[in-house]
């Protein structure tokens, strides 16, 4: 699954966000609630499922 931030950043569960401590394969719902978009800083609640 992929989730998009309003700024255009896409979180891809297959790739994760290793640069910010999120391992590849991490489901979006399993990302800690304090994680934010690495581009603009918005929280998970701002993302929409693609």
C-alpha cells in the first residue's frame, strides 16, 4: 500500500522510510504516531491512501 501526503511525498510500505527509522515492509498503521512527513513535517493523519 501507498499513502500520499498533501505535499506530494508518498510513503510506500514496501520501501519504508529507512532514513527516518522506518524499516522497509512497515505497514502505515504500524508507524509510530509521532512520525511526520520527511518533506513537510505533517503528521500521519494528513496522509491519504492511494
